[in-house]
């Protein structure tokens, strides 16, 4: 028994005894996949056909607690959004109380009309609504000024604008109960390039992510808008990429 404990301690020293990384695929179709990454958080992935980058996987986040759910970013269209809503309500037995696009591009609110059709409230940073209006995109219903705090069950979720980067309106989502962040397209996954810079503020991008890092020093997991889930190292990678 002592030998077993010694070996266990040695493994912890060598490899770390951090929280076990959960990423379990719980749903898969041609248009949508869903991965569980913690007890209360899921990643949804839909697929956008683009001329420059081909078929691009686009991630969002689902936070659940006490039979309620908040969704960050819609899938890319109404069909895959209906699929996601159906899975959350039936498989998780949760009522979706809010959907939050993290900026105005199609991979963030392309399926917003389906959420509205099913009576689900949407919230967005005021600039996201302004940009949606200018670009004839689906329009979120409720605006906030740089920060909003919502409840899912009895737990809080935060949404915050800390500066420009990928776009003028990119926000991040944070679930403090499990210290998980949805970085959206502001945060890059390890090894990613700079991506689409058509509307980017490359001069401010690193500064904005430094603010995110300073504001949320306890973050354990980050879901980027595209690519693999990581930890706080994704913040440092994004900062270095744009400095």
C-alpha cells in the first residue's frame, strides 16, 4: 500500500495533479457536434463553408445548472441552431434562458433567428447590435454596455467587452463556478495563425487580451472560437501572436 501511494505521489509530481481534462463527445451529426468539457459546460461546434479557409469548425459554449442553460454564440445557421436547441432541451432537460453572440459575424449569430422563433432571449454588447444593423445580420434583442451578469440556475455567468481585437465588438464569456472562459474569436488556439484580419484591430489585440488575463487570472479552461480547447496558455499565445 505504501509503495502504491509513493508511485501515485511520484506521478503527481512528474505530470501534475491538476483537474482532469474532460472532453467527451456526446453528440455528432453532419452539421453539429457537442463535447462535454466539465460537469456544467459543453462546447458546441458547427461548420461554416468559406471561400478562403474551406469548411471551418466554429465553436460556442453551453453552460448549464439546475435545468437552465445559457448559450454563447449560435451555430452558423438556423438549421443547426434548431438541432442544438432540441438537444439541450431534450438530452439535458434544460430550458435555454439566454443566447449571447460574442460578436456580429455569421459564425456567432448566424442561427439567431431560430432562437428567437423558439422564444429564447438574446443579449449582446451594444456595438454588436450596431454592427448587426449595419450589415443586415440577425439582430439581438437586448443590449448591454461592456458588461453584463446573468444567472443560470443559482450560478453566475459574466459577459464582458475589454477592448477591440478580432473585431470592434468582440466580448468574452466566463463561468466563475468552474473557471471556464469562452474566448470566441478574440482568443486563438495553440499554433493558430492570425486568421481573418479584415475587420481586426491588430494594434489593440494583444493589449485587449492582456486585460482579459489580468481580469480573470484563475481561468482554467478556455474555448476559442476556432480550434482546440486549452488553458490560460491560450491567452499568452494570442498575446505573443499579436505583439
